[in-house]
């Protein structure tokens, strides 16, 4: 089969190669999925699991990518609950070959059925982004109706889903991003948009009424207090945001472990965990029109190395289309 593989950790994204790779082996309770669409995280080439297995042994050449939507091609010994030919989507193991390939082996417990009305591209945008948004908002952030949340990166994969979920839960949503993301964030349900790239202009009122965009030093400082901050950026934005959390509130980040803590509040760093039942719930929300995954630029499998380094020009999550990819040109 064709796949994207990496061999040299020091090479970074330049070490991504499109080449022939062995067909995956279906271990006990595994499923072999014929990949239709796949998602990836640009920073995953820095993750230990990309290079070593759970015992710490080198596993290169390895296949990156951990989000998949496709069709069951084969069942491993003892696998139940799924059938050959069934449409599925889910999150693959961090320390096994991933989804930037024509076929991938996945533990059956990490896959959920995919409704016929949800496209493979929409489904591939859900596993990491959807589960991260849900776990950050509700499992770790404990968000409830009537509270307020600040969502960084509101037009990205995680942020765009978080805005929608928070809005549906009855929260007031302050969204951040670049100026070009403002219309998208407000369309998704944000009450307020803060432009982190603008120059300081002292437009504090704009952060409250959403009529104009501001900056990290101006409007962001005026956007609180909030009950919860969901951060995907880290750095200075994270540090500034901690000051906006009201006493008893929570700062949740996926960027990196942090020592920043809101006054009289909590700080939580977490790594997303697979959750088959939550994936099924997210798919039903898409099916019912209550949730809209934002599909960004779509690349064919052979162009996946470009996708890792490309600048984002459209909102949403960049994805790789594998099966049924459109012809080049």
C-alpha cells in the first residue's frame, strides 16, 4: 500500500516520504480500515510515540496521523461489534502506525459507526478536535449553562467545535483568533471576537459588544472575567488569559504543562483520550445539524508532507483525502 512514513527524527517535516509500505497486521480485537480521509497534528513529529512503541523501542519507519474515517476492510481475531464494509471513524493509538496510509490497523474500541449522511472528510475532522473540545470544556472545565468561556483559536479544528458545543450548552462565548477568523467565529455562535494579531488600540468596548476586533494587550485584557479559558495556543496568550479567569474558575490548556494558575482557580493540562461513545454522540450532532466540523484545505495523500508545513489560509482543520481522492489537475 501507499503511505507517508518518517525515519529520521532530526529531519522534521522534511523527512516525510510518500512510499510503499507493508499492509498492516490485524492483531486481536483490531480492525483494518480502508482509509478514506485522515487527520493529523503538525506537531506530532515531536511526540515520543511517533518514534518509539510503548516499551520505548524504536519503531521507525513509522506512519503519522491519528484520525481516520473509512470502511472496515478486515476484522482481527476476537473483534466484535463491527462488520466488514461498515463505515467507521475514530482515533488511533499514539504509538502505532497511523492514518496517513491507504490502510490502518485500529483497536475496535476506538472506532465509532459513521452515519451515512456524514461525509468521511467531516468525520476525519472530529476525533482529536471533537474529543479535545468536549473533554476540555466539560470533563476538565466543568462548564455549565450560564457560565462564560474564552476559546482561543476559535476558527481552528478544536476551537471551532468548542465554540459550537459551548454555545449549545448555554454558555457565553468569547472567541479569539486572527482578523480573518472573525466572521467564522461569530457565525459559529461566539458572542465576542478578539483579534490577537491587531496592534493595541484601547478598544476595550469592542470585546464586550463584538462590533470591532481588538488585540491581546487591549481587548483580551478587557474580555474577562470568564469562568473558563480553553487554550490551544500557549505562550503569552495563555499567561494573559489566566488573569481573566474569575475566582473559582478554570484554565484548561492542551499546549503544554503550565505553571500559570488563575487566582483562586485551577489550571489543567491534558492530552485527549479516546472515547467511542462520545465520538458517536458527536457524529449524531453532525447528523442532526447541531454541529458543523470545519473542513480546511484538503490534500491528496501524496501531498501530505506539504500539508504539515502549509500556512493556513482557510478556517478549519486541514485534512488528507486518501480513497476516492479527486484526480490531480
